[in-house]
C-alpha cells in the first residue's frame, strides 16, 4: 500500500482578445488577436502520511513576488496548508498576457489579473478533491538539445537533462517535468500560446496521462530554432520540441525506480540581494550607454527616458539601502526528488553547480515570483550585457551586484540541506 496520494487539476486562463501580450522587448504593441493554444493553470496536490503539498504551474510570463505571496496565502487559508508547502511557478511563455506593470512590456488587463487567484484556486481544488493512491518514481534523461546558450551562441553551457517525476495510478500516469529553455519559440507574434511547454504537455496528454511542467533555470538558454534565424519559427517547431521531450519523458518514466514510502518535506527562506547603484551624476552616462547598446529597439530612447525619471526619483532611497529585500528561496522534497524554486530568470550554471551535490534536483525558475535575470558573476565582466545591465531597468531600476552568485548558491544550499 502506498503512503502517497496525488491529484491533478487545471483551469483555462487564456486572455480575452485585445489583451496586451508581453515579452520580446518594449513598446511592440502586441495584442492577442488569435489563440494558437489555450493557456492553463495546472495543479499537483500531494499527501503523505503526515504532510500535504501543492505545486502549481501557470502558462504566464511571470508574477511579482508580492502577488505570488498573496495568492499562496489565499490558497493556504482555503486548503489549510502552510505557504512553505505551496510552490507557485510560471512557464515564462512570451505569448501570454502582461500580468505586472513593467514599462513598455504591455498594459496590464487588471480585470484579467484579478481573476487569476480564482482560476488558480479552482485548479488547486480539483487537484485536492481528485487525489488518489499513487506510486512515485524519479529519473533523468539526457535530451537532444532544444535549447542553446544564447550568450555564447553554442551548446557549451546548457542543461541537457530532462528531470522526470512520475506518479503511477492504476489506469494512468501523472508527470512532473522540468527542463530549461526560454519559452520564446514563436517570436513576437500576436498569437496566444503556451509555446513549447504547452506542446510538451499536450503530447503527454495525447496518451491519456496528465502533466505539469516546471520551467528550469533558463536565463541564458533560447530555443535551437534561434540558431538558424531569430524569428520565423512556427507551430511545427513547437510540436517537434513537444515530441522530443515527451518521448524522453516516457522513456525515463518506464525506467524509473519507484519508491516504497516517499514522503514530503519543505523548507523556505527569505534573503536580500545587493544592487549596484551608481552615483546620481552617473545616471546620464548610464542612460546614454543603454541607448547606444540597444539601438535595435525603435523606442529605446522613450524607454530609457522613463527609466531615468524613475531612477532619479528613487535614487536616494536605493543609494541609502542598495538591496532588494524579501526574495524567496523555496525547496520541496518528494521522496528522493528535491525541487528548488527561485523567483527569477536564473542562468543555467546555477542549476549545474547545485546538482553536483544533489543529482536528483529539479531547478524551477519563475517560482513564487519574478525579480528578473540572475546572471553569473563572470557575466558582469561584459560591458553592456543585456541580462546584467539593461533588463534590471524593467524590475528594480538598478542591476544586481556580481556578488549575487555567491549569495544565491550559499542560501540555496542551506535551504536544500534542510530537506
């Protein structure tokens, strides 16, 4: 007899026509004109002999830490779960709606965003009410890359491993999958889509199983289609990626070792990360450099003008306290499988380093929020690097310090060691 119960639920969260889409640069005026495939919230509910846990995956670019906190607290109150046992993740599709106010990245449809907590709660409720006895196994499978390192333009530093958790019922299986690659295959179209993670889930579902996907540490990983051309991928590319990954997931599940008494455990921490806040006199120089290095964006001057106004207004506050506070690090364990969630676009090297100590580790980005790119220390040596120096202007105004790599790895190890 298994000591573990598992349940699955889902809700459609496709935005209405005319909703601004987000990602791919600023002031692109992308609006939802057609639906290639529905966006969904998917929920996995787990219960062992002592604890209960909830893992949620949303087909969205991301949510703020504050919004994620509110949703998790609401779910915890309804289900009677501590928030450390609720992991809320996004797949980071760039063909989904704007969900947070970020200059130039689409106007938020607040009516839509206001309905998200109810949709997430519905999926969670379905998962809890449908739970049944299940066996659990875990395996990893190396995959023919669907992603490449976009900074290096090669495959030298990617995460090739598809991590596969499988819950086996009498008549079906439920997959928990984790792979690292930006969900940007289609480029800046006006079509709503869950991109390749959605194609992966649909391929798994085509044989009667269910699937929940956690986006990996993919901050510097793009789809292989981008090596051939920056734009122009189609639904066929999505389907190809889905077939490759689903095939490997099924093989891993067939070979997985199922555990006799898998139990649940969770650990969490809040940390702060240091920011690089220049002297006020340097803001103009920083603005000019940002314009020069991003001339391919037609409205870069407008964006930087807006950034500089906000930076001037907040400069004294950040100069006095150059930190981003209250950043969650969240870890869960299901039997031998460990999951580490971090709220950002984490470079893949972080996951590769952590799995040297924990081989059975899923690394989930965009988890419990999104604070922007998390580059490695060495990346900061490249002047004008987009992830290090430009992208932060969407989030906290100022870049993180290169010291974040040491801090994040240390605190992640501390949380994982508590499982």
